[in-house]
């Protein structure tokens, strides 16, 4: 039999199939070892056929199978071909998404351990003990322990009774030892011994019934913060799983998974598996294997969980569907929602997108009838949304308050402290301050590898690049003029915590950002501590903005409401509205009323005024009209071709060649292009690589056809040392 194999080498020159021969049977999607370029290489079987154009004397045999199972199902193979067509990706890069990375190169295997039990043919325990000398106390203790506790790990018996005693009873045939596969499980926030399924509210029940009555539709659930969307998700999943189907539940960030995982484990037990990059190698492999083997039927995780090895899927749910993290902005680039829609078609199942602040493009699809709109406009038990107080920080400054905390926010913090409640303070800027500048000559510390200023981290006494992660010693003197006078940039979360500790020395403060959550269980430990009232104030970046439900949080402070509002990106207002509305929704989720203090220098801006009213529909109407007038998505498709390389000259040469071909393409069909230009990227250099881009805006009618012509152009005459990526509606234009 002839097997077409793609080798596991991420290189455009070998991103194609090679034919091998074997008398042994293999399946499409199975991992194999082959001789490629005179070395043993891993690969995947992608096709089985009876004949080949390759001369018989050139055909090499498949050496062996890597696994005793098929790693990639036919359904995922089909998905891979769709993604290759949709995004022009290397096929091997797509296949790598479908299996745990640690499987490649045998970097992780099943954890096999030895378990001991009493030999069944030795009679009763009393009979067994008569065969052991009276003074062999430890041997007798081993037998008594196994009789009471049953099968036990040999390593535990060795630790408790000594390896010599265990070996003795094993040699006598009193115990038998078998090898078993142990599953490494991610740590989850405390799971309850019993779980009471709450009664759905009328609006929750209506949404669940509507979705379950169809079973094949695509829905957008627009529910305000605190309306109980998670309970609706679990109700739908419970019904789907009871019918023998599987489910995928996505959350946007790893920081959200501990709480969601606890809720799902409470309700569904071991039928749930967790998939995300924050797990250990062994945990990630074992969770994937549990889904593959059918031990678990519900996959929960961040973006990569959409590739869970599940068949017979009954529901795919994407929570906080508006979040930009669902779009991969590094190779391989893909949109999780596109992938989810394709898997929905493959399985003819439910696709449910949920958010309190849906993406404008998603809500527009609902308005056009491409998605069925479901709404939950009220919080659980009709609790009111939090009251938002907008504070004009320009007025605060004129009154003499030059600090980052307004008098209003300080007053509200005093009230929270006096009432024994909790507060969350949001500032989407980590570190101590955003830059370090010499006041004499104007020198600003920048990363040597990136065109970006270094952030001051006072705790580590370092300067850090938040793009590539490189660290530098703190400057005592200016390297240009040797002055020792510096000023620092905008305040970060580290400085806020320091300020709060000075203002409220008796109040415990926690911080949650990328710096405090670097350890494996960093997110869960901070969230657990705050939930247990080990701190009264939680300061954080966007990690605290969504998905968290702390009943005693009655105050949310937004310290810099303008931060993301004036980015040079058409998405700036949308992202600001979504982020601030989400973080405001953390307040007042229980019986106590909630308050939000929104600090801004531009209180008159329509986006911030609508945040204060928490009026998504009004924001949508205003923003969608602006998009239509300016022909931005969803009324067009923006395409960026990104060029990066270590030699600036090579990048420019490659861009120039492609741009000339695109100009010819535009001349052939001018109606397809609304805009076309080439330029340096705003972030000119990153991780030692120069960056350039071609930007274009395409009409919706011609976009798909034109994009595939662009793929053909960028695949042609590509230089080896220049990376070229074609992005559709990129989330980040820097």
C-alpha cells in the first residue's frame, strides 16, 4: 500500500506530501517515523492510495508507527485542509495545532506506575499472615494495609513500610504488582462534595429552551454582566452530553479557566478536561488523551481548545466572544470563530457565542439574520447594574489633586473598608511606570531588540521589554549625558499597590497581572485568596475584567478610562467600551448594590458616556454608522501583509516586489480595492526583526477572490530570510 506522508518540518520547501510504501496498515492521521533526507523523521499519514508516480526503486518504507492510535481524526484532517485554504498556512503547522506539542520528539509519554494488590489465590488474610514470621512486622503490616485499603501504589508502600518488606511479600507471591497508566490532573479550585443545580430564571430558561429546541443553529447570546450566562451554558451542555454527544467550551484567557473549571467540575465531575498552554507537559498530554479516549466528553480551555480531539460534537460555546485573544496574531494565524463555525458544520451542532459586549461584526451578523439573537437584559433576580460615577480628572488636577486616585474614589474605598466589603481597581498597565526618561537630554530607555520603551519594574529593580521579555539593569546614570536625573512615565499596577499600602496600611492588597501570574498556579492562587477575603482590594490589568464573580465586590475603580481610547486603530472605541463595561460588571453581583468610579480626562467622549450608561445597543448604533460611513469592517475587509526580517534591505526588497504585483492586480479590478498603500509598521522593529507592511481595504463582494490572488502573489518570489504573513481583519495594526 502507498502512503502519502507529510514530514514534521516547518519549512515551505517541504510542506508537501512524500510517498512511502508499507505492507503494514496505517490510518490517515496516524503519526509515523520515516527516513527523510537520510535521517529518521516524524510525520503524518495524510492519504492512502494504490499507486504512485514515484519510481518503485525510489520508494522508501515507513519505519514504524509512533502511537498505537490515530492521533488526528478524519474530521480534524478535513478541518486542516479548510484552514490551509482559508489562511494559506503550511499544512504541517496546522497539524501541529491538533496534538500536544510534547508528543513531538517523545518529550512526554503516559505516566506508568506499579500498583500492588493481595494475591487472590492465597486465601484469607488470616491464612496469609500465618505464612509470615511473627517478627516480620513490616511484611505483616503491608498485608494488613492492602487488605484494608485495596490496590496501592508500590512507591507508597515502599515509603511507608520499606522496599525490603514489599519485595519479600512480592517474592513469596503474597502480593501481585500490575502496571497502570496514571492520569496527571490539573489543579482546580476547591470542588464541592455535592452540587446543587440552581433553578434557572425565566429568561435563562427561555434561552436554554430556544437553543435546545433547535440543536443545529448558530446563536448570539447578548446577556448583561451578571445575567447568568454560565448557568445557561452548563444547562445546554448537560442536555447535550446526556444524549451521548461531546461539547467544547471556550473562554478567552487562561486566567478565567480556574473559576469556570471549578463550576464545571462541581457539576460534571471527571467528564471535563482542561486544555490550555498553562498546564504542565504531562497534564496537557493526559487531558488530551482523556478526550481522545472518551474518558472526558467536555473540553474547556482557551483558544487552542477548539482543536480538542472530539467527535460527535453536540455544542460549541464561545464565552466572551468579542475578546481579541480568539484571533491568533502569530503563526499559524487563524480566527477561532471561523474554525468553530466549520466544526459546527461538520457536526451539524449548536454554536453559541456569548457576551455582554458582543463584537460589532458579530452583532451585525445577528442583525442581518446570520446568527439568531438571544437576549438576557437583566441580572439574576433582577439585581440592578452598578451605578457608574464619572470623574473628570482634569478638574481634579485643577483642584490640586495630581495623584491617580480621585477624591471620589478614595471616599468610596473608605466606605468599602468600613463595611467589610471588597473593591477591584483596574489599570491596564503593568509594571511600576511606563518609561524612564533623562530630564537633562531627553534620553528614553529602549529595548535593544525592539522599537519599544522599557517599563520600570521597581520590585525587581529592572527595566523590562513587554514585547520580547528582555530584562535590563535599572539605570542610575544616563548613558548619553551621564546625568542622574530621571523622570518616569505613566503609573502601572505596581505603583498603585504601593500607593494603596501607604494610604491604607491595615488593608491587604493583591495584584493580578502578567508579572504576578507567571507561576503555574499563579492565577488560581490570587483568585482563591481574594475569594477567601484574604485581601480587601484587588488591583489588576485586563485579567480581572471579565468572567470573575466575587459576591462581596461592591466597588470597581477604573483608573485610566482613556488609556485605549485614542489608539490609531478603528477598533479603539469598541475595545474601550467592551473592556470598561466588562470590568464595571464585576461590581454588585450579589445582593449589595454596586458602584463604579470611572476616571477620565475626556468625560464628554460618546464611548465613555455610553459606558457610564452601560448601553450597548446605543453604542452599537453609533459605532456601526461610523463604520459604514468610513467603509470599515464589517462593511469591508482589511488585509495586512506583514514583512519581518533581520535585514532591513531584504524586507524592503521583498515588499517592493509584491507591492508591484498587487498594484497590477488593482489595475485589473479597481472595484475590489478601497485602499492600498505600503509603509513601515508603527512598531518598526521587534525581537531583532525589522517590520514593514502593505495595508489594503477590500470590498466584501470581492474580498475572498482577491485574498486568494494575494496568497498567490506572496507565495511567489519569497526570500528565505523574510517572513511574510497575510492577515485578514488584523486585531493589532502596530
